[in-house]
C-alpha cells in the first residue's frame, strides 16, 4: 500500500536592514554618480577647461599681488630725506671749516647738493616770510671773499683772524653786517656795514650798504663808498637760512 508523503513545511524568511550596511538614498546616490561622471567626462573630454580654471586662479593671485604692492609707498619716497635731516647734514658739513675755506672742491659740491635738495622745501614767498628776521651767523660761503671782502682773502685771513661774522635783519628793512677779528694776534676790531633791504620779488632781495665803519680799540674809521648786493633766499626755517648771490656764491646762515 502506497503511502502519501507529508507536505513540506515552509518557513517564512524575514529580511532585516543592517544599519552598518545601510544603502544611501537612491536619489542622493544617483546625483553623486552623475556628478562624478560629469566631472570625469569634462576633465577627459575638455582638459583645456580645467587648465583655464587654474590659470584664472593664478591670474587672480597675480592681480592681488600687484594691487597690494601698488598700495605701498614708492621706494624713492621712502628714501627721500626730510628737511630736518637735510638741515642737520648741511650744518655738519660746514661746521669747523672756517666758513667753507677749509673744504675741498668735492666737499663744496656736496654742500651745494644738499642746499639744492633743501631748496625744494622752501616756502613759496621767502622774502615775505617773517623767519628771515633775526640775528644770523654766517657759517659758510662758497666764495671766501664774498661776505667779508678783503678781510677774508688769503692775505686778509693771515692778518685778521675772523672771530665772528654776523648778519642782523630787522623789520621792516634794516640790515647790518658785522665782521669781528683779531689783527696780528692782539688788536681786536670789527667792520660794520649798515644797509637797507628792498624786495625785488618773492625770492630776491637787494641791499644797499653805506660805507663800512672800521673799529679798532677806541678808534672808528669810515672808508670807501656805498656797496650793493643782491641775494636770492633759497630756504629759510627756524634754524637756518640759505642764500645765493647774483654772482653764484652760496651762503649758509645759522640763527643765533
């Protein structure tokens, strides 16, 4: 007798999602794949586009660098000396030189170069500047005989040792030049010139001097005749004044 087999037992299968192996959202996965594919395609098919992007970045960096450097002060402006530095420099060059007599030609040239730089800082109308008034020491002249005449010539300096050379300018138009000396080593004396100042323009002045007065001890002696000088004021401040004569001689005056 044939037996009928027992029916097979079917067990239900349950699928559980493992959090550690969670598949990302399909739309996000699709976008990521599309983006990667697009990038790969662009890089492979159009490599020049990638190079252009790099070039643009470098150009931006170059432009930024140029813009940054252009904002900085120019090196020539940074190195340009100030009027204070120039004043200190010219006084240093002429101090203890017997008012320029002991300087060589090259040293005179260096003084002239500093004076030229100072001229760039001069006020617009120096003749009308009240700083020109006061007592001034003549500390330098490019031509030794210009401020003292024969007393400052080679022979004159042997006989008359100069102690002081002073110029006094009093408002409104009085000028007095004085050279004090010691003759033959023991006779003290001085030569004084009184004059009137006249402004020729904003920079040039003219002074007409009366005959000089020579004083030695208790004796005064007036000699010669009137004299005239023309002087351009090339720089003036609280400390120094620069002048240039009509014949080219250059003066440095220091305020007393």
